[in-house]
C-alpha cells in the first residue's frame, strides 16, 4: 500500500466534493420505500450521517490497498461503497453473520474481486467453509459489527496477525457504548473523523507492526491466530457481546437518546436525513436525478 498518511490526506481533501454512485450500483434500492431511502441516504447523502461510506469509496480508490476486509456489512450498503472504489488489482472480502445483503446488485456478487463470507468474523474457519483463503496481508480492515469494546478488541486480536506490516483500520461508531475505549487505547497514530464522516463516531488507526515482528511469513502469522479460533468459544464471545450491546442499546432507546445509525423511527430519520437530496431510484431502475 502507498504511504498511509498521504492516502488519508488525499481522501480527506476529496471528501467534501462527495461521491456519485453509478445508478447500476443503486438498482436494488426501492426509492419509494422509506427503509430503502434511509439506507440510500447513508450512501448518497454524505455529511455527518453517511459520509463514511463516501470516505470508504475514496479510500479504496486512492489508498493503493491490495486487500480490503469488511467486518459487518448488513444489507450491503458499505460493501457497495467499497466496491465502487475498487480497482482491478484490489480484492474485497466482506463478512457478516447474517445472510441479507439485499442492496448488493449481481454486478457486485458476481465480481471475482469480491468474496462474501457468512459467519462469526471471530472464527477464521468461516473462510474455509466458503472456499475462501484466510485473508492475509490485509491493507484495510473496516469494522462495523457489534458496537462494543470487547468485540473490537477480539476482532483486533484475531485480525492483527493478518494485517500487512502497515495497514488502515477504520472503525465505525466509535462513540457508541464503550467502543471508544479501544480507539483511545490503540498505540497507533489515530484520526477521529467523526465530524466529517459519522455522527456516532468514526475513527481511523494507522496500524504499524513492531519492527521485531515484521517480515514474518504468512504461515507463521496465520498460525498465531488459528489455534484459539474454535467455533464454540468465539460464538459464545459473540453472543455475550451482542447480548450486552443489546441491553445498552435498549436502555438508550428507552431514554429517548436513540443514536443507532440504522434506526428507522421517523423521529430519528427526520433528524438525520434530508431525503430531498436522495437520488431517485426504483427497483431495477437505473435512473439518477442530477443534483
Ligand atoms: C451496523 S451493521 C453493518 C452496517 C454496514 N457496515 C454499513 O455501514 O452499511 C452490523 C452488522 O454486523 C454484523 N455482525 C455482528 N457481529 C458479527 C460478527 N461477530 N461477525 C460477523 N458479522 C457480525 C451484524 O449481523 C450486522 O449485519
């Protein structure tokens, strides 16, 4: 990957101009359905609600990354964002425990640069189950799964050996629950792009492997993370983290402090989105309103 700091600077300078997504990538959104319009807004609106998707597109396009791994892709919105920036030399591996990537058009699903993997991302055996090689030398790790410190820490422990010697770790929603603790503790150069990218927090780490561990073979690194990655243990961890997160989020909702970025209550929607700015799309439609 090219110089990480230079890549981040380039992305931030291009972000204000925004990204326009080609209509064929938006063809699975039903422009008449509020739910779909909400998710389309995450992609197209930019600003504090959804600029992180446009940031991801620009990062893929301008970072010179080879391998990008996405943890948590629900409905495929951020997957479309990454895909839109993908060059021919790049590869995107996207993982979710739920098989519902409803907005992903066939163009993305059938692209040989893209691999969709289903299962708990903490369990590396899911790759083998999908005939996908465990991704090594990851240049960009984008994580947006359960919004808890423990989940993020577990993900780092599992994927750190698989990162390139220098990599970008992009973390959504760092200000939700106790997630920020991970960002604050991380001993790497860090950038809080919340103001530019996402109202609930958006953090980026410039991971640099310690000199003494650089240059290890992929086999050696892979063997560091395989032994403890047995399904029951990680599934349990995931369940525990999810249950805890759910409890925290339910409390937030009860206190009317809903900050779920995907909440589709009309009250929250109207706070977050200016739906007039959305491109006009319909099921199977390839039209886009010029802005
Ligand atoms: C907030 S959503 C992702 C949204 C998506 N990144 C976007 O911006 O459009 C979180 C997703 O993480 C998934 N998830 C939660 N825990 C996971 C785990 N341990 N492994 C894989 N996926 C997980 C959930 O199924 C859910 O689809």
